[in-house]
C-alpha cells in the first residue's frame, strides 16, 4: 500500500490520506461488495439466469477512491462498463445492479434495455453510457460546458412553458466536476483526443480516469499505445493536472483522486488520473484470457489484487482483525444473496413497452396546434431560405437563453475583441446562415468549433443532457460521417436506452445536396435515408423559405433530436421565397404539402427535386394535358402517410422522386409501402426517379446526367401516364 503517513487512531480521526478507520473499513467493504457482485453475476450467467457479464475485478481500489472523492447528485458521471465499484461508492445498490443483469422491468438503469454494467442513475447524475467506449469523453466535455454556462447565466436554467424546457430540470453548481472514465485501450479512439483538446483549451472541470489493466480485450498495451504508457503521450497538454498511480493501492488512489478533484474544482482546468490496475478475470464471460496471457503473468497480477492487498493492509495496521474481516465479508455475502434473490424474482418488462421513449412522450411535434398563422409584420419583402433560417435563429436565441450555436466557421469571428472593435467584418458560416449571431448574443452563445464533426456532435449531446439546446452546424453533409458514431450510437438512442431518464433534444443543421456546378464528390452528397433509418431522430428537409423557418422553429422547440437538412442550391433560389412570417410561426412535423394539385398522376418528392418536379408537371399539363399532383413531404421522419395515401387513391399512378441515388434510397421505402398497402388502388407500377448509382462529378455536363433533372421527371411522368 501507499507510503502515506499512517497512524492508528481512535474512531473518527484520520488514519491514512485523511480517512478515518471507519472510512477505510467502508472503503474495503465497497471494494469487496463490488467483487462479490461480480462473482454473483458470473454464477448467474453460468446458470443461464442472466445473459452477459463483464466485471470490475481488479479495478475496485481506483474506482472506490474516485467515488469517495466526489459528490453524488452534485457532480456528474460518465462511467464505462468497468465502473461497478464507482457506482456502488456513489450510492448505487447491488440490487439495482442485479436488476439490470436480469433485465427486469424495475431495472432503474434501463428497464431491461441495456446490457449489464451500463450504469445509469438520474438521482446520482450517472448518465447512461453506450458500449462504444470513448464516445462518452465528448459528452463529459459538453456536460462541463453546460455547467459552466448555467453558472454564468443562471437565468437560463428557469423553466418555460410551451417547449422542451418544460421537461428539463436544470441543476448546476459553480464548482461541480464531471467524471469520465475509459479503459486504456480506448484511448486510441479519436474522440478521446478530441475531448482532450477542448477540455484543455477551455480549462473545463473534467476528471478523466484511465483504467489501465494492460489489455484491450486481448491486445496488450504496448501494441495499443506508443511507448506503452498513455501518461507520457498526453503529458504536454496545457492546463491539465496529471497523476499516474498504482490503482491497486487504495490509499494512493484516494490521494490521487482527492488532489485531482480539488484541481478541477479550483477552476484551473481538467485532470487525468492514470491508474495501473489488474484484470484477474477475463475481459468478459465471452472471453478466455488463457488463450493470450501466460500463467506467469496471471500469477503476477494475482499478487497485486487490490482486494487482498487492502485486506492485508487493514490487518497489518490494526484497523481490522481477522474476525472483523470475516464478519464484514459475511455481511456482504448476505447482502449480495438477498439482492440476487429479489432480482431473480423481479417482474420482466412487457413487450407492449418496447416503443416507449424512442421519442419524447411529453412534446409531440406532429400536433395540429403547431400550425400557426402568418403574422402581419412591417417587413413584407420576400426573402430567401437562407435569410429566413438566419431570422429564425435570431428569433429563437432571443426567446430562449439555453440555445447555443456552434460548428465550423459559424461565428462571426473567433477573436471577439477585434470583432467588437469594428476591425473585422465577420463571417457567420461558409454560407452566411449564422451571420450576426455572435455579434448580437456574444461568443459564449455562438462560437467556432474545432474542425472535428464528432467533437461538435458529442459535446452537443453532453450539453443537451443537461438541459441546454445546442443548434449545431455540420458544414457539409459530405463531412457528417465522422459524427456518425455519435449520431447512431449516442444521440438517437439516449432516451430509449435510459428508459426516459436522459435525453438530448438538439438540432443538427446540415447543408446537403448537389446541383451546384462544381460541387463534385465532396460538396454534393445526399444520403438522408441513412438517418431516416435511425430511430429516435427526426429528419426534416424543406424546399422553400417559409417551410424552412416554420420547420426549423419547430425543431428548436422540439423535445427530440432533429437532423435539419438544408439544400445548398435552395439557399438563395428565387423559387420559394417568402416574407418573414413572424417570430412564432411553426409548422408541425409529419405534414406534407401539396404544392400542385392534380388528378391524373402523383409525384412524391422533397428538397431540391420539388421545383424540378413542378417544372416537369407544368410541362406535362401544357404538352400532354396530364394533370400531375406534386406533394412535398418536407418531413422525412416522420412522414405524412395519410397525404400520400389520399393522393394515390385519387390518381392511381405515382412516382417517388429524390436526389439521392436510386438504389436503396428513401423512395424505396415509400414505394414498398404503397405497393403493400395501396396495391388495389394502383393502375400502374410505382415508379422511382433518383440519381445514378454513382458519385456526383465535377464537370457540369456529367453532373446534369447523374442528378435527376426536369427532363428525367418529365419522361417518367410521360411513361407512367401512358401505361
């Protein structure tokens, strides 16, 4: 154990590292409770009474130290699956943990939705984790940013009626610390490094705990980390406090944690504690470490087991005798047995609850009450989609102080003093959509992010969990892919996997699409069907200025995450311009718009294909006397099936058109459902029009052939009309 000065004392007085004898005994009890809980789960898994097990064994001293150094329900926690002992130290019970292992309805972490060891507690501020280790590092950074923001703007934490704020309790403390842990293997993930950059630059009170047991499943540390030591790699990050400690030594671990937490609370910046621990059990019960670890290595680890080390230290220091140890361990075993019995008898979740908490149950963005009349305003000039999106952002930021805007180049100027002095004109986004926001609201509400899309998205998730409303920008849809991990495994599933305890209602604005002349491969992409295939996220794509402002306002006031796709070609188009409709104009999601009525044929489309479909429909009327109905979906998830069905029943012929590639595109789902549910209403096969199954070329001649044009739509309409 540690070389800290140790003295035997009467009850209540410090013995080691500021801990009394009673506290040290409780320290050991929590460690032993964690180990015996692991052992019980291993037994239950072998009895096929639970379905997965992954243990905390060997990490207990480091994690109990962290839990005792911090404040549950005051500080915030983003743990990973080895953190059983931390959560027990914070106040999680063995029964709660075993309820998760059996997948019970009363599992307080997820109601049977998450695997065991995915710790969650609204009461203790333990935020629901995923199995994708390292993603949580960015959430922790965003969480710390939110705590700082509410401390500086306490009025923003107040409740308000009529939007997501009604359902977001905000609690914050000026000296709160955000804990995030990670296995050494996951420090290879880019999101870990992206989080270090932001935590360092912003001096955020984030406590990183790297639990280094020498292995990433079967990959040893020297193959994972250059030089075999993560502490050496990160030592030059500014504003950080670093500590490297024997994580099997309870007293040394506690001293390191107390010092690190104090540094974070002081406002000096983040801290990182690198704890060298052991892994006496295999990675999980699905693994057998004897296939890749020698017997000599396993025996060496056994000598460093934190349970036996602390037990011997307590005996040696006279804090407990053998009888006291035996009595403590007997009581722990009884506690685990009783908890196991209750968990195994618990009621299982009902199948009819499966779809609960995919989306908010508090705020329905599809309700008719969101249809608002256009307000007469002094400004009757017709404005572009870009203008009205910008106006909406200004309106909503004035209304709601929880809204922050960030992304690549979205600020007017990062150097705020020069901007205020009038030395800089300001940028406000590569398309100028966010122009003027920083000037009006300041650089703590509108700022430039690093060039890192996962960083933007992960931080926004952490902020939204705390009750903020991030409205972030991904500069081009083509570069959304680094954020895909955060979007698919974190953003979309947070509410569902926590059984409604946590949610992240944010807005991601993303310029999308081609028809740019010269946009080429990396500035012309579509791919909205990938995200409509993601439960938990609303996907919106307007085709005109009025719809853009109304739908964006609904997105911002919504209690769900929203992917708001803005077609770049439509930003400044004369098509679809509109006067400003007032600061409360909203449009419900899932309601299509009939932009041209007709009786002979239906075209279902959205985005930049809408004006092209209108051109083709007008030509059909002129040249062939065919009356084509054009429906603009506007909202892709949810979408307006009733509007589609009504039109198809009327015309009996239908084309589904979109800019994305034809194969496996969004239209395939619509076409399949029409064929499935409206087959007897059809007089012809459902037709689809989309891009060629290739990439968008730079040469305009090639781009025009690749993307759907009015003549492509006209030909499809002609063929279908003649069927």
